[in-house]
């Protein structure tokens, strides 16, 4: 029984327009395996798993399950064949209740005289939520009322209700905080003991090292390697993903946390509209990387939004010290050369259905204007320069952003503020869901900003990155500062987590 | 130590060849999408010339064609701005009727032509800005708002006609406006101005950004409210100009002015390859080419002896077909 094959994919190819996402990929999953799928953004991990889960079809190639050909037309069919997936981006319906979300596409299960047996459906949903250990979410809650994390848990429930033999987890842990993570780990252990199979995509290599018993790596749509048993170490995974050895200092190398006394932003006693953050004050200095850490609902994201003028505050003021001007709106912030990289890249940072050039220049048109007109050659020059600086992987500036991988999209989101000559950067989860290659480039850039005397607020849910990059760390809990930690070699994750929970 | 296992049997050269082939196909698709509307115009001309035994290309008919397409071309110049932000609007026709009414009443009362036109523009821009206001501050779908504006304008025109009877434009005092030269000049100037504003100004670029992703545009410092008012105002301006020429040509100011314009503009937008949701794919020339196609279709069908009513049916059918074929359903809602 032990080495029984769960699924075999042979010679899978997938093209998107001119992009070849998968090239003759072979993949196998055996019973009892937790297979970590790694690779840089755009390497084809999500494409492969979405084909297995029936989200999309392959351009060519075959799949076999239990010895028979397997070609699911959609996710529901795949689920019936015992393959379920928890997706990377939230795919829930906000305006209906939790139970309806769990069973969407399968309402016929609760058919009674041609009508929907709502009561039974609610009971069943409740049972599944209990089973996966999410007893604080209830079947009759409106999905839109749940926070981001709980919505992901509803997706987990959706994936689990038909008792899948193969569970695909796609980068979920980057979106899940502690609570959901524990839940996923419990699920993995349980499924493994039941001799089922799991495909796990994550950028957190430490996590994969502890959870997986096999690692498979994709690079540019090609399967490049397999790690098993003792070979599964972070040190082995990194070069496999990038295709070369990475240099030692991933984060900045120095431990000098001193910054100039010159204050750039003075946030004085601000209170958020919903009252969650009260009387909050902080000062940002020239050449400082100010890190904000905490659980995802600790209020740090809201601070970033208020400082940029995106969310309103009802008391206090935010003062741009060099100009003595107050920041009340996005326009104020931008005219004072501030830039904001949102956590929600696809909805708030980018126009997906527009070119790299259009996206890059969105905040810089004022600068390019000559007598009311914008010369096209100046546009192209500025945009191409940014592509070069960031080494964005693309055909040309005319390529549409929706064709780029996550990491390259994030580069474009950064480019927008570089092109606008921003001096103060508010970065909300700047490396969320991007791979180590691009991450390293981002850290490099942020450090360069610091050296150039720019000021950076870096809000992050990843503690190693905060500790690795910040001059000063503000740890938040329940809308308040619970600790302020200066840069030091001795700071550890565990220390900071104490202040977070 | 590391077990490297490269799967896939294709050699690097093969791989490059496949990549090049895919690129070529993508480029070709892009070119086809660009050329398709032009090919459509040409095909229609050839079709109707053959079917009418050359009558379609006669000087008289070409003059008629200019007159027929003129108003719509002026309207779609404004329409490009409105539809760049995805501003599907049902009030276009009735705003035109109201504007024509204002111009005629004032001009007949002895006001100078320039002042009458200015008043027409004011009323037209004002009416369009009602929709912009509702969209910006009441957060109601502009489509719904435009329905209300349509009813308001129509109601006003009907009330005035009911009170004053038939209102005829004092044609003799401004006959020069109805000349081919004036029309061509007006069209060329407006098209050029529109082209420059649409493609080479911050405003024009901002509109397409709003159509693409309003939230991202706002966070990038684009003043959404101001731009929306701008787009609706330009549409209003174009409508007023078009209404002047329409009333002079038609003779009387009533609800027949602008009749069918809503569908015509939408059809023109779609036939020209302009996305109804706006965004970066919105090209300025597209609605103008589309308007030409719609007019040729109307004119040609007329020459062939099909009644106007049949023309509506055919245009309606064409609209649905083209939308179904071209609209990327995954990208979002048609009416937001």
C-alpha cells in the first residue's frame, strides 16, 4: 500500500498567449506524501496545481488517477474525484453566508423535493467547521462580516468537505496568520496519517522544511529537481529555486541602527475612524527604516493607510516636518513626495489590464508635463529607465501587467513611486507572496533608499524580514504599541512574538 | 547530493522556436484586432456599392453620408472620453434634444448665435454633470443616474413642445452653418483637439487609468471626482455642438433630435473595438471608425429600400453579436 500512486501527470504543457507557463512537466504524488512545490514567482507552480485541481485545462499532456485517465472540466469535478484545492487568492462570495460558501457548486447534495434543505446544509457546514478546528466560525455568519483570515478558513472548509484524497494548498500560509497556520498543520498531520497526499506551495522555506517529506522544484515552467528525506533543507532549496548560489547577506549586513535626528514625519495623537487605533503617535526620521510588526489585525496596516491620507483620522494630525504641512489626503501625501505600496497589490497598486509603462507613470504625469502636454518620448524614457533599474522581467514597457508574475508585478508597483521621485515610502507587506530572488532585490532597494536618506515605513507580517531590515521596530497589539525595539543582532522572533500575542 | 532531474524532451533550440512562434501569434492577434474595424468599413463599402450598382458611391449619396454621420461623429468624440472611464450613458439622446431646444428658443428670440450656443452648451454640460455628481458623491451607478437624466430631459422637452407647439429653427439667419465646409472644419478641429487631449494630457491618461482600476488610480494621486466631471463635461460639450447641427438640419426642435443616439453611440463604440468598460485599451479613433460603420450600415440599408425600423433591428442584433464576441466576460461587469 505504502508507495501507491495518487496522481501522475505526464508531459503537461500550458501556454498563456505568448507565455509558456509549463513545458513538458512530469509530476507524481504518492500516498502519505506531503510534497512541497517550490519555485520563483512565474515558475509555474500555481499553474500546475490549478490544472490538477480542474481550475483550467492543460494545453497538452495527460493526467492519471488510480490508473485511469483524469481530466477534470472544473473544480467541482475534481473535487468529486477526490482532489481539492485551497487557492492563493480569496475566492469566496462575500454576500452569502458561510454554509452557502462551503457548498457552492454542490447544492444538489441538500436537495429535498426540488428545494434546498437549508437546515441540513447549515448543520453539515457546522460539522465540517468543527472538524477542521474552526469552532469560532459559524455556518450562518455572513461571509463579508468575517476578516480576511477567517475567510481563508472557510475556503479550507470548502476544500475539505468531500474528504479529498489529494489536498492542494497554494501559498495559503502567506495569507494566513498564526491561527490559520496551526489549523493547516493539524490538517496536514491528519491527512498524512490517513495515507492521503498533499501538495503544498509556500514561499516560506523554513516551513516547508518542517512539514514536507518531499520537495519538488519548478523553474521557468520546467521541473528542475526533487529533494527527499535529509536533503530537505533550506540551504538546498534556495539554489535549486534560483538556479545559482545566493550571496550570504540576504537582508542588510550592518547592525547600525542609528539614524539622523532630523524628523520627516510627525504623527501626533491620531485616532482612526472606527476608534480601533486611539491617540497614536510616532516619529519617522530621515534615512530610517521604521518597521511595524504584529498580527494582521493589530492595526499596523491602518496606520500606514492613515499616514498616506488614504483612510481618514478623526483626531490629531500628521505633520510633514520639513515643509510644516499637514497630510490630510492622498494628494497632500503625494505632493510631499510620499509613496504607498499597498498590501492588496492587484486591487490597489496596479491596473492589471494596462501596460507596464502606464502603471509606472501613473503618479508621475505631473512631472512629465510640458505646457500641459506629455511628450511620448519622455514617457518611454522614464518608464524604460525604471524597468532597467528594477530589472523587471518583461518583453517591453508595452507589455500588460497581467502577464507578469507576482514578483515582477510588485516591481512595477515599486517603480511607480520611484518614477515619482518619492522621498518617503510606506510599504505595506512589500514582499508578500513573492519569491526569494525578487525579495532579495527588494531588500537591496529598500536599503539603498535608506542610504540615500529617504525614509521608509515598512509594515510586515514576516518577523525575520522586520528584524533583518529595520532600524527600529514598532510591535503592535490591539491598536496600540506594545513594544519598541531598536536594531540589534540579538533580537529574535520569539522575543517579538511575546509582544504580539 | 542533489538529484537534478530535468524533465521535458525538448531541446533549447526547439524551445526557442516555440517561444518565437507564440510571440508571433500574439503580435498577429494584436494587429488583427487593430485592423478589424477598418476592414469592416471597407467591407461594408464594397458590399453596398455592389448591391446598389454603384449608387452608394455617387456624389449625392456621399454628401448624404456626411450629413448622416456628422452628428454621430461629433457625439462619439465626446463619447470616447466618457466611455474611457466606462461611463455607459443612456441620457445622450435626450440631452441633445434639450440642448437643441434651448439653442432654438434663444436664437429665435433674437439672441446671437454664439450666445445661444453657449447657453446650449451650459444646459447640456449641466445635465451630464448631474450623472457625474451622482456617481461621485452619492455612489450610485452612473448608468442608473443617466436613466433619470434621460427622463428629466425628455420630460422638459415634451413639456415645452406641449406648451409652445412646433418650434422651428430660424434657418435663414444661420444657413451657412449647414454647409459642407463648416461641417468638415468643425469635425476636423474637434477630432484633432480630442485626439491631443485624449492621448497627450494628464487628464486623458487619468481617464483611462480610472477606467482600468479606480482604486489604484486614486491611490496614485489621480483626482477621480475632477476627472469624472471633466469627462461628462466634454461629452456635454460635444452633445451641444451636435444638437446645433441636428436642429438646423431637421428644422424643428423636438424629441426626434437625438432619437436612437444612445444605441448608435454604443454600437459605434463596440464596433470600433473600444471596450465598454474603458481602460487602457480605449483608443480615441475607435468610436469614430465605429460611427462610420453604423452610418454606412444605416445609409446602405436605406438605399436598398429597407425601412428605418428594419435598420434598428439589424443594428440591435449587430450590437449584441459584437459584444458577445469581443467582450472579455472574465474581466468584470459590463455595467458598473
